[in-house]
């Protein structure tokens, strides 16, 4: 192959590589694919069992990154173990409101931490037990920073109680609980399939039938009683109506009597008035009665003095 052919072939490869690079830039987000993704470090209290490399990092349920590394460091001074967790954020997943705003993840995350950005462990699934990291604003939680890895900015964390729950679950006597559950299930099976339970159910069924028969009899007895009660109620209703009619008539008679008595009292009042004729005649009669009584008293006095007058008669003033 000639040198000219080689140069032509090499040029074709170069042009092809450039074309692939341009296509990759257009496909993977105008250069974001090649941009460096910011890395942050976190330190969680307790166990991180279930948190694997590649686990999602979310903010209010939206995935914005992944777990890059889960390491183990030993502090020779304090003789303690620490577990730094490195996460890698994906800035291209966060939309910018202004086109003039530059993507400065380290600066922006620092501002968000001041406003209460915190991280905690969350369960991805109760079945698998895998964990993920959830970011959100918790301004009431203090910013707890370890500061033992100066290579990466640190995002403060707080305990969500998940590690305590996992510790309690680990302390549970699973085998003992399973054995007790199995024993309980076997006991229930024996009780359900026992002949005594069958006999008891038959007795219950007989009792229910007897109760049903008694209820039917009570219903039969209640029918005539209810009819009698209805008849009695009707009779009482008629009696009340008759009594009401009689009371009405009596009330009318009483009103008439009251009116007549009132008229009589008025007449008596008029008759006994000082200037009434009856009162004048009564006064005259009383005067005459008074005069007759006076004459009768004089006659009585004379007879007491002269009782013989009844035999001889009254003497004249000349006498005999």
C-alpha cells in the first residue's frame, strides 16, 4: 500500500473519530457527560449494612446521585472505626431556573447545608433490606460534622432510627418466635380438627335451633296480646272522648249557672241599695214592728201589775 493511501486511510479514521465525539456530545447532554461529577462524604452512626455501591441518593424522592464508595477507616488516636460513605451527585438531573446561573454544586450544597440540608438512611425495600440515602431539609437537626476526610466536602447526617430498629430486629429470638408460632399453628389445627370441637359445634347448632323455636312461639303469643292491647287502647280512647263530651256539657251548664247567680247578685245589690223601694218598705215595716212591740210590752207590764184585769176587764178612769 502506498504512502498516499495510508495518509488517506488515517485521515478517514480521524474524521470518523471526530464525528463520533461530536455525536456523543450531542447525545449525552452538550458536554455534561464529560464533566466531572461532584463527590461528597457522609458519616452515618451505627451500621450501614444494606447500603451498597450504586445505591440511589434521592432528594424528596427524586434521584440525584449514587453511592460511589463505602469505606472503613481506623483512627489510631481514638482507637475507633469510622465508615465514610462517598456519594456522587448528578448535576444534569437538577434543572436551573436561570440560563445565566452556573452549575457550582460544591458552593450550592454548602448554602443548602446552612439552610438545613441533612442526609439519612432509608429502606429501599422491606423484602431485600437494601438501603439508600435520602436528602432533605431538616433545619431543626443540628449539623453534625465528623471532618475526618478533608478531601471531600461533608454533608451532615442524622440518625433516622433505622439502625436502632435493625439492632432490635437482630436481637429478636427469631428461632424461638418461629418455634412458638409453629406450635401455636399446630395447636389451632388440633383444636379445629378435634372431635370435641365438632360436638361443641353440634351442641351450639341445637341450641340455636331451640332458641329459634322459642322465638317463633313468642311471636305467636305476642300477636293476640298485641291485638288485645290495641282493643284496650281503642276503648280507652272512646272513654276519653265520652268524658270530654260530658265535661263540655257540664262546663256549659256551669257557665249558665254562674251567669244566673251573677244576675241574682246584681238584683240583690240593687234591692238593698239605700234609695231602693224595698229598703224604704223594710224601714217602714221595722218602725211598725217597733211600735207594736212597744204596745205589747206595755200590755205585759199592766197584766203583771193587775192580773185580774183579764177577768174583770179594764176599768175606766171613773172606776167601778
